[in-house]
């Protein structure tokens, strides 16, 4: 019951946050320079005032700003993200077509960075108890990756693995014109995914390694670990069952925050690799002043970030019940 109450309160705050973000994004877009109607009329080669006025009326841009905001919030309340006049398609349809590609990229990058980061962090912590050579090597290697700009790293990976070696494709999500099926289809998708996934995951890898190593070094000298060793438990069982579980709380907290950053970091990676996700869709909508599509993508990204943070809070409570107990005492 306490967990349900905590989750309900957290979801209520999350909903209020999403509404605040949506209102802020709406006002910023409306106050930004540029008129979608003028842009569309210019691309059509027309400067007719009646045509531009008709376009503004169809988009609702001729109404006062408070009225536009109220109409948009009412529209969102009915789960309607609007219509993209640039693409002549509903915003829901455009996002639904691109969202699976973004979730695939984000999920794979998150899994790679978290798994590899925790593994290297455990190895570094164990090495620090001994000679420390592996600890120093891992620390220097991951911090070099952390200091490298993602777009530059992405270009280096393309030049090395696509241009020089020819091992992996550089752009897109699948081979164009290739009629593949079965195992060949999976291999082709994996080959296209590998470079964007590595480019997106390397940025957070260093933080996972550092957090896991520091947390394990804090837990290793504690009494319950020494007691487990005194009972004659195997070192592997002690590390996984007694040390790593307690050390995972700061790692899980950072992972939830990092998922939100992956949503924004995927924008740049999708542009570099021409990955057909909502990041690339957002880039195109921004250049075209497609307000409805921009706000729809903002809303989806905001919901993803807030959902990741809520799940992180609940997972941290399950890993360490003292977190929820401390909140109830306050």
C-alpha cells in the first residue's frame, strides 16, 4: 500500500511537470522568430496576402496567444497531437512511424553502456584491491571516451569502420533495395545499429564505471561484507550478492537520469547517421517551422524522460527500502 501511495504521488507530480514543460515549449515556439505560413507561401512561390492569411487561419495562428494555448491544451487532453500541414499527415502518425527506431537506438545504447560500465567498474574495484594496474588502465580509457565530443567520435567511427575498413554501413537503418529475410535481415539491422549505438553509449560509459567503482569501494570495507567473508562465502557470491546490490543504488539513480539525456543525445546521433527516428524528425520539423510536429515530439520526449525518472525512483525504493522510509519520516 505504501508503494502504491508513493507511486501515485510521484505520477501526479510527473503529470504536472509534463504540463509545465508543454506550456513552456508552446510559448517559446510562438515567441520565436519565423512564421510557418510565410515559409510555406515562400516555398510555394506565392506572396499573395490572402493566401498567407488563409494559411494562418488554417493553422490557428491568427488567434490571440492565450486562445491558441487553451485550444492546444484542450486538444492534448483529448489525446490529439494535431496535424502537420508540412507533411499533410497527423502528428501521431508521423511520431508512431519514427518512435520505434529511436527506442531501439536508446534501448541498445543504454543496455551496452550500463552492462559494460558496471562490468568494468566491478573489475576496476577488484583490481584496486590488488595491484591496481587494470584499475588505472580502465580509468584512463573510459575518461578519454568521456572527454571526446559525441559528434566527433561518431565521425571517427564512420571514417574507420565504414570508409577505411568497410566493415559496417555508415547511414540508415537498413540496406536500401535489399530484399532480405530471416537471419540476413537481422544481421543487416544489427550492422546498421552498431555504430550509432556505440556513439551514443560511450558518453555515459565513463560515469557508470566511475560510480560502480566508487560505490563498491565504499561497500567493501563494511561490516556485513567482512562477516560474509568470515562465514566462508565465495568471493563471487560476496561481490554479487552483498557488495554489488548495495552499490547499484547510485548507479540506478544515474541510469534513470541518463535515459533522459539519451533522448536528447539521440537527436545528434540520428542526424549524423541518418537514423530514421524522432530525433531526425525533430530536426526536420525545426527547420520547417512545423509547430504542431515540434510540440508533439517535445511532448513524447518529455513523457519518456519523466517516465524513466519515475521508474528509477520506484526501482531505487525496491533496491533500498530505507529511501522510502526516510521520505515517510520527513
